[in-house]
C-alpha cells in the first residue's frame, strides 16, 4: 500500500473512520482510507426520465411515487439543469401593456394586535 499524496510505502494504521480502517503516511502526514468506494448515485437514465417527467408536467411527489427517487433529489436535479440554461431572452421592444394575475397586496396595519381580537 502506498500514500496517494507522496507515493511513500511508510504507512501506519490510524484508527477507524466511519467503520473503515484509516491510515496515515509517516512522511507527509496524509490520512486516507485504503479501500475507498466511489459514491453511489442514480444513473443518467433515471435522471433523464425524472427530468422528462417534470418537463411534461408531473409534480415532484408524483415523480417520487413513480420512480422511487426522493422529491428533494429531483428538485436539486432541476436546479442544476436550470443553471446550465442560457440567460433569459431580452426582447428588443418593451411591451406597453402588462398583465398580472392573482396579485394581492396588503397595505396598512392589522386590525387586531392578538390572535382572536382584543377584549
């Protein structure tokens, strides 16, 4: 066994980390685990299917029920793909009329200071 940093073979055991034997290089002090497994994850095909379902109108929880992938994971995939998209298109002319749907604003103060009303 050799150190991944300096390639030295002067290695000592250095306790356990997450149930695996930890080693330390005597020369450079680098700590490492000998049999490191690469992180597990979902295949690109599963990611593609989930993103396609999202684009086609399925909700995050529906995708979770159908594919067995946690909805937070799907949300993170959507955010990651969204960052890869180019900037929004800016029109050359600014429209004169805009439309707002379901916009409600609150101006002023609350009528009561406590939960059900003052006595």
